[in-house]
C-alpha cells in the first residue's frame, strides 16, 4: 500500500473481490487492513504499538478539537467587537 497524502487510494480487497476506494487511511489503519486481508496474526509487539498509536491519535484529535473550539470563540469575539465598534461610530 502506498502513502496517503490527501488523495484517494485504491486498495484491492481480496475478501470482496473488488476494488474499494478508501479516503485518508492512517498508517495504522493501512497496516491493520493489510494484515486482516492477508489473514496474518498480529505479534504482541505490533499489538502494543498499535494501541499506543491509537492512543496518541486520539490525544491529537482531542487537542485539535480544543484548538478549533478556541478559534471559533476567538472568531465570535472578533465579530462581536467589530459590531460594537460600528455601533459606537454611529
């Protein structure tokens, strides 16, 4: 499987016998999909690494959500400030 960098990637799915289009798979999702399709067992180390990567992925998503919330609040404050400035000018 190739790297995914914002583009659609086509993966041949043996279990379905057809091409499936997947969007923005993370590296860990690609590895899991590959192992599942090949019916290969996961080693203990692979399982531990996947769990750590999934935890870190969740932490990053949480931080991004917090940042987006703060940016929205800042945008609302900016709009309110501009509105108040226009009212003061009148």
